C-alpha cells in the first residue's frame, strides 16, 4: 500500500445491497448478485430483481476476466489520492456482460476498446479493492 492509496476515499462495505460484493472481495473473489427465479444479473446489486421482482436472489462468484468497454484518461488531478494522469476504465465482465464495473488505473496505460483485462485485488486500508490490468497469457488469448 502506498501513502497515496492510504488517503483514498473508501467504499461503504456494510450496505445490505452490496455487502456480498465486499465479502467476496475479502476472499479474493468477484461476486455478483443474480436472480434465482429468472437468472438476471442484478447490477447494481439490490435485494429484489429489477426484471421479475423476485426476492429470491443470491451472490455468485464470476471470473476475474473482462474487456475494456470504454475508458478515458484524466489529465487533471481532482482528488489528492489520485494524481494525474490516470485512466478511468469501464470493464464488461466475460461471465456477465450486462454488468460493467468501473475502475481506476494509474498513469496512462495503453488501452483500447475490447482489450482483455484481468482483475486483481489491492488492499487499501481495511478494504480489498478490485483493480484491472491488461490480460496477457503468452499469446494464447481466448476471445
């Protein structure tokens, strides 16, 4: 953990709707909420399915793999914890393409739309935060 990261604002991890996400993150896993009745991915997470209105929902682990849906490079610093330049990236998950997760990447990484990325967790104070980096597997990337 860097001194800069220690100053970063932290998410609320005890919210009943998103708590399962942070509990999975503590185990080094990425979990999303799914409807047991219709199979819909409920993202942003909430207790009831926004498609069929069922209250029968559960957290399921998904792979830490996705692709860059879109991104932008911030050239001006807006918070002391995030020195510019940095990338704000929106990742579409391989296992749940309807769920897109926002993340921060320091510097000016060479990104492009559709680029494969892999997730990892970074400990920032008391929270495991999901981060993304370009995915490489020695030239054997799968679509």
